[in-house]
C-alpha cells in the first residue's frame, strides 16, 4: 500500500465521481484533438481549393526602364527587354526540382491588333486552359473556346457591338465570337481573348509568350523556393510571387486554425473548471477520511499527494481516452468537412493528452491544497 | 521515573465573536510509562478535547504538553504528524476504517507515505491482524466484518508503528459486552508489554483493567485515583 495505490483504490470506490471528474477532460481533449485534426487536414483541403483558384507566380521577361535625356532635358523613357519568353520555356519551368508542386503553367501573349476596324488588345492563351486559368469568368453565350474563335470582354463587345455567335475580323482572318465575358472590373473587359496560337499568328510572332502564369500547390511549400528554382531555370526571366495571393491564402488558413484553437481552448477551460469543482466537492465530502489519515500520521504533503494522484489517474485515463476518441471522430467526420483523403494526425493527440493531464493536475491544485490545509482539529470534529 | 505524558496548566477555550466555551480549565497531571489510565466524565466534561490534545491533533490555548520528551506546542505541523505516526496509536469508537480497503490495506494505511518494500508492509499488517485474532480475514472489506472485528482492525492499525502510547476514545462504545471484553483483553495484553494506555470512556466496567482513573468535570480534574499497581517495562519512544 502506498499513496498511488490508495488514490487508485479511492477512485474505484467513487466510480461515478471519477467518471464525472474525467468527463470534462475527456470532452475537452476529444474536442481539441478532433478540431485540431480536422483543421489540420482542412488546411490542406482549403489550400488545395485556393490553389485551384488562379495562379500565384508570374514569369515575365526581365526588363529595365531607361530614361533618356539631353542635358537637363528629359526625353521620356523606354523599356529594354533583355530576353523574350517562348513556348519552349514552359518545359523548362516544368522541369524544376519542385515540379510536383506545380499544378499549371499557362502561357499568355498580349498584343495590340485590329478587331473589326478597332485597335484593341488581344490576349492569347491556350483555349483548353481558359477555364483553369480564369475560373471566375462568367461567359455569356457559351463556355468553350476553340481555335478560330474569340471571347470578348464586356467593354470590347459593347465597342464592337458584337455578341455570341457574331464575328470579328482581324486583317484577313475571321473569328467567330464564342461568348462575351460578364464585366470583371479588370483589363480583360476591354480585350479580345483568343487561343494563343491565333494571337501569335496575328502578331506574326510564332512561339512568342508575354508571360507565364504558374499555379503552385503551396501547402507546406515555400513559394519563395519555387520562385528561385524557376529563376534558375530561366535566367533571363523575372519571376515573382503574387504576394497578395499567397498572403491571403495563408491568412485564410490561419483564421481557420485560430478558430479551431479558440473553440478547443474554451472547451478545455470548461473541462479544467469541472475538475476543480468536482475535486473541491470531493474534499468537502471526505473531511472525515482526511481526519483519519491525519490522525494516523499523514503529513500535509501526503494528503496533497493523495488528492494529486487521484486527479492524476483520472486526468491521465480521460486524456488518453479523449485523444483516442478525438482521432476517431476526426477520421470519421473528415468527409463532412470536404477532406477527400482523411488521415490520422498524431501530433494533436499527443499534445492533447499532455495538455489534458496537465490541466487536470493544475485543476487539482486548489482542492488538494485545501485538503492538505484542513486542520486536524476541523477534520477530527467529524470523527 | 520520568513521566511519559506531562500536562501543565492545560486550558482549551473554543469560540470567538463573543461566544467562548471552556473545554479544559487548567488541567495538570503526569502519566507514567506503563500506566493504564481511564478518563471518565459526563458529556461535555472535556474528555474528547483532552484526547485530541494528547494526540497532537490540536494545541491547547494555554499550558504545556510534553509526550515522550516532545513539547507538542513547539512542534510544527509536519512535526506533529510525525509525532502522531511514531508515538501515538489512535482507536476510535466508530473504528473509522476506510471502507474501500481490505482489513490488511487498512492496517497498512499509516505506512502508505513510507518508502518501505510492499512485502514488508504486508507482512507487518498480517502479523498484527493475526495478533488481534483476525488471521484469515485479511482480505475482507470492513462491510464484511462484524463490529468487534472492525475494532480489532482499527487496533491493529493503531499498533502498526508500535507506538508507546495508545489513545482510545470509547473503544467498546459500539460493541456488545462480550465483544467489548475481547477488545479490552487486547488492550490489556498490549498494556502488559509495558505500553501506556489512555482510554476515554463512559463505561465504568472499563475501570476494572485500569491502573488509574481520572474523572473530569467542567474541564477540570474532579478525581485522580490509583486503582492498582503496575510494572513499567522500558518502552521505546
């Protein structure tokens, strides 16, 4: 017989109280582990969804602004481009070390050209990539874009007075209007969009590319590394991450994580309070028993230790059970939260079990101190 | 002979906020080692207060208490706990066994905080239970024992550290006369080994085995009477 065994025996005697004491910790840890596991997996899912919603890296030719002047007179400036991008560069981008993180590489060619007698900006991109590169476009009159067809921005359509099914001429070529974009508030509202091969032909620049848009799957991958690798693959190009996109994605995921931690913290706090209240009530009930123990020579420290061990056993068992339940709940509930490939995340379970044990022991300190401080006189009066 | 218990002008006053109750009023007496002292008195005479002071469970508001060479009023809380564990064995009227522990485990409770091998603790408890006639009942819970058997377990628990002084508060109060006699036999046997017994009781039949009696009245010693001679064997304190 020692203090640990005495504590264990007492727990077995007061099963319902022990269960109630452990219930708070169990629920707290199970909730914490489930939310943390789901949040952790949702981060991946949300990141994936966000990554599908447009590019986050732009590759363009390196250029420098040169200002021209004579004496004190400024004659304006010009942009000097050191190199040009071509369709062949797509392969180079696709060959970087982190190629498995790249979801798409879309080449764009932007040029000014005649459109039914008006000088408009033409934007070319592979017809098959329109839906992936600009998933937010809403096209009136159809979705598909094929060679020999164009999409008109809202302002361009108004300027040309054309709609879906109409035609646009460019030099000697005739393009069918496949659809008209609803206003986007962006520059493409005034553009004519066509397959990149058609725009290259129109500009008489076969294989030319103005810039590439790269969409990287960035869950746990530093965009900066991908940017650096593309820069190495294309020394003449300027590669830059669209920070706004990257940061907004990080912020969205961070908010999700904070929500999870916030809810878990509240539940854990309630669990800790339940331990405190239950153990405190137990001390009141056990004044006589504490009196007997004091009478047979238990020191204050031994009484404290007894209460501490009792709560320690309950906290340990309920934390382990809560962590296991949390993992199971997270696994089962994952599909409900859009997680396609649920997995077991152990780190929240380990953290949860340790936190539950700590919380239970911290919650036991005030009642254990109270029990230890109970004067033998007060305790013995109930004998 | 040096007294094992020495009380000098011991007073105990309870209360506050204008309400004061004097439980003991300037009591002085000595108890020699090997005495079997029975303290009697009506309810409210101060018997139980006397016992808790002698047991180091409370400190008197006035006066000095020395037991086995220790000045109880000078001991800190942990010192008093050690004193109770080593010097005093308590036996209560209502046994106060822990209901979720077996007879053996109840006897082992005072040894719980000690770093003694479990086997040693068990052997000590088994020996004590055998000495009070409970061999074979070590694994029974208090609910499976009779009143007399429960009191025997309580006595075994009180003797686990072989204390020189045994304090008993109405140990036969809840027992029939035959069982009470058996319990008193145990006290007599233990007293016969040179130990000191202090018993608080209403029952005048308990006086037959005592060497001395003190009757309290209104917190004072009304009568201090030597009943029979005794032989004091050396007992370690």
